[in-house]
């Protein structure tokens, strides 16, 4: 399987980093294709824990080339802080590559993100305040700053001045805060140019050439299906496409080159931030779940809301992503519960699909026993091998 996409099937925190790391033992490239430093994943190697927010999980695997694709938005400060962190712990990040077409998160977009969220008051969306949304908005508005712009001072300054002409008016007249110095922003970005230059590549060319040579490429999604800007619980979503289709647009690799799509799903469900969550446990059971579920998000430190496994969401994610395989994680968390129910269908017709947030009422779950859970808990299948799916649906294996 030379091209494998790994996606989350819920609202994130499914254990994609673990799945990517296991699969990464047998691949040549690991590519992050969406998002930025607004979501993290944790990888444990020889008992040592590494928390990543921007770098692909494969950066720690010897012999693997990690790539940040054109669909990612890059905060240079965060990038070099993460590289310095893993280097100080004896790990090598020198093989990291970055697409020349990836967009840069300038400091003014971080300010705009936080200011806008506070301005919304009770209507807040739960953004991380890292400047991700405004940077994707700049990209769509064709006023964004790309990595390659760092190497042309004239173009960079022109773009920064143009962006701040508009945004400083917003800061001054709407948010009643000080304007941002365009020269200071441009100087800061230019200071990263020499450090970034050796990493910059044509991501599409590199990956297609690798596939032509029969090498294996793993595409790693940030966030998860239910946070997809098009297919998630809009507007409580991220600003990119963490679904399988995003792997193509976020790297420049055509869809006919993808061989399999692996969905990662927990045996229960969590969500960080605002938005609908039909199976959320608001009772003592939810409080007992939280400590075993690692109760805060890797990147934001915000509390994770916990609930039963939502099979409706999993089926929806299988359809949206075209899943060929499922990896089930975290079976040890809910196994102590006397009953381990899951939602097997929506009870109200007005909820057309799990991504419909028009009426975010908490639905009473129609429960069904998660069959085979006890058997899977006793005998986890280990290793990076993927079983081909049985006719009619994705295959299932459990990750310890």
C-alpha cells in the first residue's frame, strides 16, 4: 500500500499519533496535510512522551522523511520551538521538509483570532486563538503569505503592508486597540528565511516522484472528521479539511494514487471546546471517564468532554472518508463500566446527519452493546499491519 491516509473519525483525540507512529515503521514519508498548531498528538517512544502541535508524528521515526504539506498553515516560531525541543532530547529533525506553498501565520492573525473570539462573547466558537482561522481566510481571500514569500523581501513587505492596511482599520475602529507595525511584522518573518530555506521543497513533486519509485507515503490528518470545515458540526469546526479529500488538496497528490484510508476511532467519544455532542455524559460516569481519558487537550489544555461511543458518527465518517480500515483505540478506558453502550441511530428525523448542528440539542442515545469489546480488550492486535476490509465495510483492528 504505497499511499495511506490516516484520519480521525470523531472530534479528535482518537489516537492518530499512535496509529501514525505504528504505521510509520514501514513507510518512507509521513505528510501532515492540513491544520496548523491548533491540534496536537502525543507519541510515546521507549517510555518518553513527545507532544507535537505542528510537526508530523513521523519526525521521530528513523529513515522516515516528514513533510509539512501545502494545506498546512505554519507558525515559524512554533515550528522552530518544536524542533529545538526534540533536538534537545536527542532526536534528529534534520530530514523535515516544508512545502513552498504552505501559508505562514503572521503575528497579526494571532491577535485578530483572539480579539475576534473575545468580541463574540456568548457566541464564541471555541477557537484556540493561534491565528489558524484568519490565516486560512487570508488564503481564500488571496492575500496570504506563503513560505516562498520569505525569500523575496519586496513581495513579503508588500503583502504585509496590504494586509495591515485593512486589519489595522479593524483593530482601531472596531476593536478599539492599537494598530500593528507592518515593518516589525515583516522584519520578524524575514528573520526566519535562512533557517527555513534548506527545508523548502515542491511537496507535490517530491511525493509523486516517491510514489513513482514505489515508496510508501502516509498522509496524516490533523483534527478529525467532525471538525471538518465542510463535513463537520459547522460552525463549531476547524478551518481546514481533515478528511481524506484534504490529503490530495493539501499535498498535490491526486486521488487515484491513494490506496487506503485508515480511520482511527476511540471506544468512547470526547470533544474539546464548544459545539454539539449527542452522547456527552454529564453525570458521575462522565466524571469517572475524564481522568482515564487524559482529561485535557494536548495543545490547548482545555478539558475534554466525555461520552459513549457514537456509532452514527463512525458510520458517517466511514462514508465521508471512504474508509477501507478502522483502528479502534482506548479500549482500556471504558472497559470497567458495567455496560458499554453506543449510539446506533439518531432518534429525531430533523437531525439529517451527525454534522447537522442546526439544533444542537443533546439527544438521548438509543443504546446498543459494543459487541466484541470484551474479546478485543483481552487480545489486542499489535503492529503496523492492516487487515484488508471484509466485503461491505471497513476492517477493524484494535490498537493497545
